[in-house]
C-alpha cells in the first residue's frame, strides 16, 4: 500500500506537468504568426513589400497562407497548413529557422524567387510537398535531407545552382512520388538507389535532366516499377541503355536524349507498352530500327535523331498509328520511303532529313490531314515531286492553325514534353508542345521536273525550300498567292522564265533565294524585290529597267541558239556577231604571238616544256612578274588572255571545261586586275574537287 500511493502521486504529477508544458492551440497560433513575421523580417527590404498584407491577427487574408483548420469553422485557433509564395521576387537567404517553427506545415512553395543559400535539414518534419525551384540555391544536396522529411511526397529543386556530386547514400523514402532536380550543375554518378525500397516505392516522376551526371545509367532505376516519367536528358551519361528498361511497364515518358549513350535501341523497350513519349536523340546509338517497337501502339512522340541508326524503316512500325511527332533525322537510314509511314495518319511533324533514303517520293507524301512540318532534305530522292494530295492537310492549306507557330521564318522547330504531378490524385500529367512553322523542305535531293502547281497553292505554308535539286520549267505563277509564306528558296536549280510578279507583292516574305537558275527577262516593276539583295544572283538573263530588250523577255531555253551548257551560248546576246568577230581576231592574233614567243624566247620554251601539271603551270604564270607582253609573260597565259577570255563566248567555252561554278566566278570576277588570280584559284579548286 505504501508503494502504490507514491506511484499514483508521481503519475498525477507527470500528467499535470505534460498538460502545463504541452503547446496549446492559442500558443500554436501565436507561434505561427511570430514565425511568419520572422520569415518576412529575414528577407531583403525590397521583398518585404510583397507581404504587406501580413498584419493583424493570423488569418486567411494573409497572402499565400492557408490555415488548418479554417478559422471560419469556429474550431480551435488556426495554424499554418500551407505557405505558397511563388513568383514574388523574394530575395535574400532562405529563412530556414522561422520556417522550422511552423510545426504543422504540410506544403511549402517558394518557387520562382531569388532566394539563395544552402538547403537546410531543419524544415518541419510534417512537410508533404516542398517546391524551391527556380531560385538561386547553391552548394550540394545534403544527405540528411531525406531523413529530415520522412513524410515527403514531392520535392522540386529544379533550376537552381546546386552542384557537386550526389552522395551514394542519398536515398529518399518510399512515400516520395515526384523528385525533380533538373537544370542544376549536379555532377558525378547517379545514386544507385535513389529510393530506399524500390519494390515499395511510390515514385512516379524522376527528373535529373540538364545536369552534369556521368557514368552509366544505374540498373537500380529499372527496379522502380512505379515510374511513369523518367527524364535523364542533357547529361554526360555513357554506356548502353539498361536491358531491364522494359520492366518499367507503367512508364509513359522516357527522355535519354543528348547524352553519350551507345549500343542499340533495346528490344526490351517494347515492354513499356504504355509509353507515349520516347526521346533518344543526340546520342551514339547504332544498329537498325527494331520492329518490336510496333508494340508501342500508344506512342505519340518518337525522336531518334542525330544517332547512327542504319537500315530501313521496318514495315511493322505501321502499328504505331498514334504517332504525331517523328524525328529520325541525322542518321544513316537507307532504302525507299517505307509504306509504314503512310499509316501514321495523326502525324503533325515528320523529319527524315540527313539520311540516305532513295527512290521516288510516294504519291501519299502530302496526304497527312494534320501535317505541319515535313523535312526530307539531304537525302537521295529522285524523280518528280508528287502532284497530288496537296489539299489534304488542313494546316498546310490554312484551314487549321498549327500550335505554337513562331513569328520567325527560319526558327528551328522545338519540342517540349512537360510532366506535372496531380498531388491530390497522385497522377502524372504528361503533355507536349510543338513549336514549328508550317514547312516543307525537299532541298538537297535529286528531284527533277517542274514544280507542281498544287504545291504553291497551299496557302498556310510559311517555309518552302526546294533548293539544290534539278528542277526545271518556270516558277508557278500561283506562288504569289501564298500569303503566309515567310521563306522561299528555289536556288540552285534549272528554273527558267521570268520571275512571277506576285512574288514582289508578298508582304510576309522575309527570306527569298532564287539564285543560280536560268531565270531571264525583266524584274517586276514594284519595289518588293529590293529588300532581298543577292536573291537573283547567278541568273545572267535577268535585267531591270528600261534597258531590257524584247529578247530578254523570252525564256532562255527558247532563244535561238541558246544553251547554258554550250560554249556558243553567249554570242547571241548584247554584242551579237561583233563578239564572234572579236573572238576570231583575238584567237588568230594570240596564236601567232604565242608562236613567236616560243621561237624567240628560250625562257618561255624552258618554262612551257618543263615537266609540270597544267594547272600548276598556269598558276605559276599568273604569279609571275610580267612587264612586256611578248618577252616576259608566260605564253600559256598570253594565249588564254588574248585568245578571247575577255569575250563572253569564251567564258562559256571555259565553263564547259571547268564547270558551271567556274563560269559563274568568271562572270563576277572578270576585270583586268583580277583576271590572273581568278584563273589560278579556279583551276586549283577544280584540281582539288577532281
């Protein structure tokens, strides 16, 4: 009995002590208010003005403050449940000490400010969601951070200045659903166990992109079967894509682009049958496209650009009927354009540029209803441009607006895949934004024939490039009706006829290149072409002003005796038969002068008959000092110069020997001061190309 009474007394005193020292609701409210005021006082003076509403009793009227329970219910005095102050330009050191006093804080959002300092490990242990992205936080990610926040569901530290390697012991709790450390300067290897227990993990989003991570992709990542979004792009990762990547059966977005990954595209990717976005561009992947990828029938974005992929486009890929963005440019893909492509009727973007595709363009090439960007440049396509299907695409024809159309005419297309967490439902929301002009690029192929009228009837086009082919005929007059066109490039073809007057009236046109064709006739009388200097270079038949003769209005191919590949092509123009007579006189004169030089000058005979290449002899002659036409100038240069190079007809003769580029250079560089240097350089270039 005596021992029981003291025990009861001690228990009563203990309960009384706890009751006295326990924080009461009113005390909690007062401490939360004081903590918030201390938080504001820790900021730089200009930032405090953004929190001017923090005055009086703690209430929901304070900016960014959510209370729990709400004060309107009449329950116990409130405490701070959430603090959201994004994009207020708050600056200064991150006020960690005042935040640690908010004992019931569940969500903290200080993103898009200018807060600096190191990451603290003293934040409230009750935190579920922490967003400190787009600030100026530096130093390393502390190893103590996961342990100090055991209930954390989402952590966003992206777009800061965090650096140094992540500790191999860094491991987050199984409750974490989203981890975003992207756009920092984190280096070293990716931690082998980013979550403590992969089998029990709830991690849906892992974003480590745009850092400096190196080494191989740890196999432990492929054990996190709950993953729906994995972003490791723009690092320095090497090695092969883990074979176990197919274990991620819930994966919807995989971005490993712009690393140093090698090997083949693993067939195990077919196991990620829910995949929507696959981006592997900018690596060193090789081998052929895997036909097993046809299992990805939900795939919307496929980017394998700038790798070393070879072989043909396999026909089974026709099963990927949901594809909207396909970028296979910059590889070594061969063969003809596969019929599998025709099954991708949801295409908005197709780029096969910079490959080794050959054969003719198929008739269905322009028959995609929502196509916005088509790039087949830098291949080996031959034949004619298909004349059909031009009225199918609602975007090309201006009947539907493409998303994200830029104002710049030659802006390279950009693709952004976004991933956001819906925390109440714990779902990953994915989407993509395609920023690309409405464009068709068939340049640098071997296409022939005329430009189809239907191609220039697509009113929605902003960019049209057919340069560096073998197209002929006249420029279709309908090109002037392309009211949205900003870039037009038909250069380096064999187009003839006059420049359509509608081109000069195109108000949206910013880039025009019709150079190095066989265009002729007078230019349009309007001033619209004056803002494009050099757009008509290499078209010797073009003239302007009142000096244009009636003959200049006729297409060059229809003029009598005209042939741009003939050495007689230039004699039926401005000078007529006078040029022919001058050429004959100069040729005969040069022959006798050259013969006299060989007979009278031992120096000339030794120079001409010494063993040397023809090109080197001419170059040496050009650089030799000459002060008398008959005695000191080399006879070969005398023969070339006097025998009619000064005449346009002889330039055409030389073009048959040295090529079209030589012809163009002579037309531009012809004057007495530059004649010697021009011949020497042209022959050197010709020798190098041969």
